[in-house]
C-alpha cells in the first residue's frame, strides 16, 4: 500500500510539474500588454456648418505597453478624459464623419495622452488608442 501511495504521489508531481513551469512564463518582466477602458463613454459636441452643434459618443480603450503602467493611467483618468473631450470638441463635422479624420483624431489623442502621462507620471505607456464604439449625429 505504501508503494502505491508513493507512486501516486510521484505521478501527481510529474503531471503537475509542467503547469508550474507554465505559470512562470505567463507574466513577462514588464507586466505585458494591458488595456484600459474609459467608463463611461466620452460624450461631447462638435462644430457643424452654420454654427450648429453635433454630438459624438466614443468608447475609448488604451493599449498599454506594460501592465505596470495601468495604475498611473487609472489615476490620471480625469485629466486624460478631459484632453480627449477637448480634442473632439475642436473638430469639424467632416473630420468627425470621415475615416481619415477619425484616424487623425485618434493620433492627436494618442500624442496628447502620452504627453500628459510623461508630464504627470513620467511614463509614455499608451501604444494605441482604440475606438470600440463611434457614434455621431
């Protein structure tokens, strides 16, 4: 009976050994890529011809180079949100509604967000901004 118990224990150790090795590989030294979603969506107005006001609602997610930067981005969420609202608010209708304009807005947001993060937290961790929802009227 003792040999069966010892054999069972050894089999259990050998079968679980690969899972221990896998766990060590999951988290790279920098923490790996992370995503940060702004909640709630960014909602603001933009300029339409004839001094009319348009409306835009955008769900924004940041792709971060390191998961370790997530806390700094979360801490500065209000500042980053304000910067993006300001960028959207300065756009005209043509830029809001076109695909190339949307890409220009995304690039402007990325540059401004990284500038603010360097200034406030000493990091330039946002590698991409993704608009997961983009509605305008």
